[in-house]
C-alpha cells in the first residue's frame, strides 16, 4: 500500500487509520473527528486516509482544506469564503452569485444533487470526502454550504435527537466531541438528558483564547471522572505538561509527594496504581500517549525502567485540555502549582499565592529561601501510615555540600539527587530505612559511599546509579572504613529495579550479586564511554570482558537467563560460540570487538534464539560466519522467525551467515587464506528463513561477493524487508539478483555505497551456471519496486547505469528521493523509458559524477506528457562534463548548450529549489551556475 511522504507506520497509528477507513465505508457515517496534541501527526494521518480511500475508490471526489485560520476569530468570513472557493474548484463549477448566503445555497444544492429523485437508478451515486485540517474552533458548516447531519452511531429514535443536542453543545470541535462521547458511551437516555442539562447549566466562563463550549465540555468530563485520585492526577498532569511530554517516572515522584498513594506500602503498588489511573484518563480521551521515543523524557535523568512494560513511558495533554486543567486546578481547595523559570533574584516574601503545594523550577538559585510569602503552603496533609505514605525530596541538578540533614527525614520514601555535584553520602543516611527509591543518576562528582549505607536501606525497591561512581570496594578488601561494595546489594531483599554502572569487571563478586527477583534492570559492567539515553527492553546487560570466565559466574549466568537486551564487548579468548547456555528471553543482541570469535552460534542453539528481534555484530576481526555446525540436521527454517533488524559491520573475515556443510572448516580456511571468497557461496543460504526481517545493514564486509542465492529464497523470506543498506563491500558485483526481485516488494529505502566492483543495482538479466549474462528476461508486465521511496547511491565507481532498459512501466512509481554521489561512470541519471514513471519524485541530488553528460534523457519520450510533476528540489554539484540537464529528440549535434532544452515538454511545475554548483566548464569566479552562457546558449527554453 503506497503511503504519503512523511507518514510513518506505527501499530497504534495504523489501528486508528483502519478504524477511520472502516467508518468511511459505512454510508451512515457523516462526520469523523480526529483530535490530538499538536505534533502527533494528525495531518499526515488524514492525508494517508485520503490516499488509502482513493486506492480503494471509496469516493468520487476528495477535497483537503487547511482551516488553520480558525485560530483567529477575525478571519471567519474570509475563511468561510476560502472553503467555499476550494470546494467549488474541486467539484468543477463556479458560483453565480457573490454574497455569502447565496453561495452557501448554491454549494449545498451542488453537494446534494445526488439525492434528487429524478436521478437515474443506474447512475453511480456521487460520494465526496471533505477534510478540514487544523480546526481550532467551531466552523458553521451550514454557513459554508456543507449539509451536516449527526451520524447514527447512537442507536434509537428516542436517543438520537438528544445526542444531536449534546453534539451542538460541543461546538463542533473534535476534542470536545470525543471526551463527551467517551464519557456517555453505552449510557441510557436518562444519563444523556442529564448530561445535556448539566452542559447547558454550566456557568458562563469568559477565558481569553478558550471557547466557552470547549471549557464546559472538558469541565463536565472532568467532573464525571470516577474518584478523587483520577481527578487529582488529571490536574497534576495539567500543571506538569507545560513543556510537552511528562515522563511516568516524573509523574510518580510528584504523585507520591502529594499523597496520591498514601494507603500503599510499596513502590511497586504505587506504580501499578499510577499506571491504572493513567489508563483511565487515556480511555476518557483526557490524556494522550507521549512520543514513541523521547530519550529520558521531560524529566532530565528520569529513569524509564519502572515503566518499560507499558505501552508508553510518557504522556501528554492536548493544548486545550491542559489549559482547562490549569484553570480547574487554580480553583481547587488543595491547590497545587508549578512555577517555571523562577528568576535568581526573586523576592520570596513578596509572593502572594494560596497554593498549598508548589513546585519551583529555579535554574539559578544559590540557596533555599528562609521564608516564603505563601501562607497556605503545607506538607502533605496526612502523616504516612507505617510503611506507607508519600514523602518525596528531589534535589536534582543542585549544588550540594553537607547532606547529613537528610538523614533526619526518617519517613522519606523518594530521594532524587540527579545530576547534583554531591561528593559523598553521609552515614546519617543510614536512618532512611523507609526509603523506596534512591536516584543518583549522573552524579559525576560522587566519590564516597561509606560501607553500610546501601545495605541499611532495607525497604529500597529502586536504585539508580547511572553515573561514573568508580570507587566501589573490591570484595576481598572490604572493611569498615572502605567504600561500599557490590555485595551489599544482596541485603536489599525488596530490590526490584536497578540501574547501575560498574567500571571494572574485577569489582563484580564471584558469588551471586544480583540474585534478586528483579523485574527490570540496566546493569553496565565495563568502561563504556557512551551510555544509552533510553532502553529498548526492561532487562538489559552491557558486559565488557577480556575472557569468558566472567560469563560463567553464577550471578551473571542467572542474569543472562532473563536478560532481554545483551551487549557483549571485548571478548578476546573464546573461539566460539558464545559460552552461554540459554538465550530463552533474549530479544536484542549486540556483539562488538570480540576478535577471538570465529562464529557466534551453534545451530543446536536455534530454539534458544526464537525470541531474537535485533542482531548487531561489529568490529570482530576473526569472525567468519554467524552460525556453525549445520550437519546436526536441525530444521533451519525455525531460526530467526521474529528477527526484525540485522546489522553486520566491520567484519573483515566474514564469509557468510552460515554455510551448512561438514567441510565448513576446510572451505572457510581455504577462502580466508586465498583472500577471495568462493563465487558460488552467497552470504545468505537458501535454508535460512527471515520471515519478518525489516532492516538489513551490511557495512565493510570485504569477503562478500553475492548477498543472496540467485536461484531461490525460502518462501516469504525477506518479504517484509523495508530498509536495505550496503556499504564498503568491495567484492560485491550486484545487489539483488533478477530472480529474487519480486521477493522485495515492500522495500522502501535502499542505500548502497563504496562497493568498488558493483556494476548493477537492479539486475533484470539472469546468470547461467557459468555466470554469463543472459538477455531476454521478461516480468510479464509486473511492476517492480512499487513501494520504494528513497534510493541513495554513492561512490560506485563501476556503475554505468542505474536502471535496466527492460524494467516495466510504472516501476519505481513511488520513489520520492534520489541521491547519486561519486558514481563517476554514469552517463545519465534517468533514462527516457522510465522518466514518466517517476510521478512522485520530489528530490534529486547528484554530485561528483564526473562523466555525466545529462541528468535526464528524454529522447524518444512523449513530449506532451508531464515530466517529474512533483519535483521540488534539484541539486547538481561538481558535474564537470555536464552539457545540460535535459537532452531531447534530435539534439545530439545541437550547438545550443544550456541547462534546459528549448524543445522540452512541460517539466518541473513544482520546482522550488534549483542549486547548480561547479558544473560544466569551469569559470574563474566559481559561481553557483558554472555553464557559460554565450551567444547561442539559453538557461530556460521557450516552453
């Protein structure tokens, strides 16, 4: 299925798209609202809906109108006129009259003409899809001339008129409609009538920039949330969402500090309650999912490990919902307030505020104020029960000297000092026996943690130490005066989540160290300089070790049984396979600088690899293949069924993924000694199945000559491949064999570079057993690479042509970006027989192709057809032999030289950016357009 440019497929987005398409198929559906916070991709979504509806012929006419003018109430009349004008243009008729009301009547009659009784029965009913994008307030559709009637999603004649009245109270705004409809779903007539009465009786609210009906609807939805906890969380989210996404970790700390979870006696229960409340707000359409991947979230240093098992680690609010939440919060008797960017010279005694709870973001404050002017400010209202409560202290990014006083806060449950300059923890902190969470992430100056402090935190459930604390004591030399040692963690029987960096392998005790019921962990052992900003899985182990002895330690072995994301670095002794018995739960594997490894897996481990989703192997000088020992007779098609990404980089001896023969050792040694791989050995054997692989990246693999077996692949193998990147494979002769082209229908992006001997990118000729090229291959008119959107070729010195002359028409019809750099043997970029297929091409970038004469060869083309109608960007750099951008019929001997041919057809109607630098004959000033314009030369032809 073709997609619009910029649309990215996510499971949640695709589900929404399918729901909309299903609703459009239903003739009873008259209006659909799509709402969400700015930047979520609503415009891309509705454009994709229109694209898919076109492909399925659901409508006869499609009209897309930007109505962002609804932000400004002064532009109502002008905006309505624009909607009317755009609609009539798409429908192909003109107004007879100029005044607004008459135009509305004309448009209404036109839109309703298919309902006329005299319309012939056999005449196809006209269906029109009108998309109004970026609505900020109600648009009077009757005033425009668009007939509007509420849909029949509410069943029953008795309920429908009440529902229409409730809809009127929503002011036509999707966000208001969605929240009200969600709250009233499956309710009785009496409940709907009561809701209508309440909406009408709400006191008028005059708030600048906020429609009264929007405020009324959202306040009604808030009032009907079940329970004080969920309402309080809604107000908290409104206060915290000023800068965008709110990390769940940040929300948990605030909620605990505000007594939201006063009745819980563990962090895990409080966390589960928060997840439940957030789910309720999402179901009510008052809270939205945050970004798919937002690093550390909105709270710097916030750990996402606690919420890795959820769908999202952050949330956000629609702008209007946030504004309403803040207004409601300002009237709440237990007011909570967030003050952003407090100036360093603030006079705290002059602050007059009735808030009982306040959060101050003070970027330049040097010390805490002695007195605040806020007379109502108080600690949490209720004392925490034994083992429970909600007392939080966050001193993130603060300059801290003596923190001994913190030990007096014996009921403290959350202590965060992320990014502070604290140098040592004091023994007074041993009194924090009720502490649930300790966050010391990024405390780069921390050098002293006296022994006994960590082990005394007997109720600790979460410990975050993602920092450069390198002063852990070695187990054998631990004494009362030394720093903490890792074995102290064994005394933390409630520990469920840990994030820790251990700089040296020698610090890890030989006995079980992490022998807990850990539900999430990120354990980094070794001198890794770059740490991940976020994690893909909830159980992650990074391990740098010189030999395999560390892997055999009981604690590490037990961790590996549950690890989901494993990075192994620096293993030098083991020849292979990795000395690990079980990979039952492993989903992501990264192996690097393990120069002693000749292969990674034995085929007998196949069943243990069934959960693998991503494999990355890099900088392993001795590795010859990935899997070994095929003579045991295992069914290889059971391997890698869930693998989505495979990245192999800088592996100078790698020959293949797995050559399954009893003569493997002899064959491999022969090839390695000769320095030239067997031409009959493709990298991927036809026995290995990659049914769900989406991303394949092969970088600097000098032994590879053929990627795929040119005769066959297992059924469905590579059929879901979307991205193919191949770089610096110097012996590679072709990219995709002609017999396999149809297996790659879902490819969207191809990148190939620095393959010195590559002569063909898309081979539609065949090879016989002697590897001689055969002509005469036909594809029965089947279109090739119809979903490819981006093609990037760079430094392919032997490449003489990109496309074969026998490619079927409309191949590459969805290509949007074409980049060609450093391909010195190319003579032209797009030949005549394909140029009219590139109807969606938007960007072309060509540079350092020294022998290129023309960019486009139009000889033999239909000069009356459109050429590259959507091209917006054309960039040409350092093309020394360039004679012109286009060559047309009978112009080989034409003395006229110029950028564009004078006889060219209609081209480049949408071109927005043309950059030409150092092309053609050199000129002294090195100007941006380097083709000299002399007496018979033209820049643009007459057409």
